[in-house]
C-alpha cells in the first residue's frame, strides 16, 4: 500500500469520525452540522484525487476531459468559501473584505463556465490548462487565506483560553501559511504557462513539500484535545520552573517556611504539576512585599505589584509573572 | 505538629490517607467537582451551624485575610487590594480554621491596638493570615495552609477532568463547531 493510499485512508477515517460525531453526538443545528460535514467531505474528495496520474486514470472514463481537475478545483474552492462563512460565524463579525462574500457566489459559476468553455472549444494543451487552473485556484485560496483565514486563526489564538485550542488555532494559522507558500509555486507556474515559457513543472513542484505540512496541520486540528496534552504539559513545566526560580529569588529577601515539596516524578502528572504551579504562585504573592524597593529587587517588586493588580484572571497572572526576567 | 511531620498527599484526588486534614475533608463531605466559593462558604456555615460572612477590607499588603469569631457569626475579611486568586486562597485559609475547629486567639495578640482600631476589630477573637504569622510556623497556620493546598489538589484534579471532558473552547461562536468535530468529549445528561 503506497504512502498516498495510507494518507487518503487516514483522511477518510477522520471524515468518518466527524460524520459519526456530528450525527450521533452533537446537538448542533442542521445548518452548522452541514457546514462542517461539507468541508471535511469536499476536502477528502480533493485530497483523494491528488496528482496528475490520478486525474489521467479517472478522466479516461470521461472521454479524457479534465473532469477530475474540475471536481478538485470546485471542491477546494468550496471548502474555502464554507470556511470563510464559518469563520465569520465564529468571530461573529462581517467579512474583512466584502469581495470575499461575492467570490463565494461567483467561484462555482466561473469554474463551471470555464470548464464548459474548455469542453466546447477543445483547447489542445492540457498540461498548460492544468497549470493555469491550479494557479487560479491556489491564487483564490491564497487571497482568502491572507485576507481572512490567517488573521482569523490568529484572532482565535489570541481569544482562546483553552490551551489545546490555542495549539489548534496556531496549527490552522501555520496550515494556511504553508498553503500560501506552496501557492507561490503554482501561481508562478500558471504565469509561465500563460506566457508560453519553459519551466512551469519545476516551479510548480519546487515548494510542494509545504503542502504536505499544510495537510498534516489541517488533519491535526481535527483531533481531540487529549492528543495535545504532552505539548501543553511541557509548556506548563517550563512555567513551573520559572515560577520556582522567582520564588527562590524572593527567598533571598524573606524567610519562607518550608512546605513539603512535590516529588519531581509527580510533576509529570498534569494535576500535580498544576498544583505545584499554584503553590509557587501563592508563595510569590505572599512574600514579594518583602523585596527591597530599590535596584533590581525593586524592579521585580514593581512588576509583581503591577501584574497582581492588572491581570484579569489566574491564567493571565501566570503568563505575566513567568515573563519576569531576573 | 511540625512541618516535617505533615504528610502532603501526592494523590489528592484519589485514595485518602490518615492526616487530620484529609479526614476533616472527608467528614465535611463536599463535592469539589462542582466547587463554587460562595457555595462552599454556605456549606461550611451549614456544617458549623453558624453564619459565615465574607467581606473585603482594605488591609496592608502583608495581611491577606482575617477570621473573626463574633457572637452570632464568623466573619472572614480578605484583602481587597490583592489579586482574586490570592483573595480566594486567603478566604479558604480562614475557612480552614473554622472547619478544623482551631481555637481563636484574642486579636490584640496578633495585631497592635492601633491596627485593630484601624481595622475596627476590637475586642474580638480570631486568627489572621499575614506574612509575619506564616513565617512563625504556627502549627495551626501550617495546618490551615495545608488544608487549602489539599482542597486545591482536589480542584485541579477536577479541573483536569473538566478540560478533558468538558469545555472545548472559550470562544462562544466556536463552541458549536468544536462540539460537532468532537474536540473534547462531552458528558451527555
């Protein structure tokens, strides 16, 4: 079984999971469920039809017309339009650029008209047509990404307080960025094909590795939270040691009674690590008023006093305090 | 009771050991998976059969909380100038004294008369949480502090479960889509 077949199977298994989940384990509205279902199904269709060889094999059954390319193009563009609508709903905001809303209406029409035009007129250079269609498709998705998807994912990262979802928002931002990098190659290839110049194939494949990264990131952000727990744990461990370092610094200025320490192996358990972070924070908040008010200690005192006053919640307080450099 | 002799359980959400604190919590019988501070205050008040009134006060930074045992109610004063998490910790510390039935002391043994006058606490009994008192390693203060950490151990264990099984996202507009995709398992009622 080839790598591509395994990847296609993995994508369809993920689709199956989403379809089952949306059917049997969600109380969401019909409309919202179908927005998600269509996105994953259309993405899976486009992914399954990846590659020129696949196109040639399937198009044989359609009199060698580029039906597969048409289906892939329409699928991916539709995913972009659906994601754009979903992102507007998530942000509860209108489109950042009005033209993005109109593209959603016109893209299927333009794509269908272009395909029909090809069928009717019979343009001979199939290879050039392929570069032009892919270039047009990727340019459109790139436009959506730069105008809405990347800033939208970044907005979600900033707004989100659940650590696993912050990771996923970063994944999406990175996914779209990788896609845009790949699109540079395909758009350049389209330009070369239109200008009837050599080198379109080399240019189109030069940045292709980035699309594999984009696909992996796209699938990753569909996975349940617990799969990211190891990543979040390591970040929390870093927070703990920074707090401990600050606590030890304050201990130079104030006698702190010993509290029983949590053994290092228990810090590998998420709940124990969280407790250790909490305890260290309380020690810092209790004893920092004893710091010298001059010099470096005075600077640390002011930072702690400021964060204590301004941080809106526990999570933000930790985030601000671990940034204090000694 | 010295600090060293207090065994800090490394498995606060699981099997209980024989420390007085964990026995007291077990006897209290509060469900920490649904912890809410106001609810916990009411629960403890019900347990000790006396009203507990929690109030903010402007105190100096070194003093984080004061418990006053008055004739008809317990008063818990917390320093309103502190961060909310510090305030909650201090409130729980004072509640610990009440739950663990620590004998209150005359407050003029803890604070100077001038300070007592400033805080309007003459001539009551109680206990206080302050840097000076914590540094003295008073056994009751250590026990109260350990009580709070034990509660927090149970809360973090419950929170951890909530993160895995509850809310998938904090972004309101995204909740329905996160649920459809199944980012976090949801307990169905």
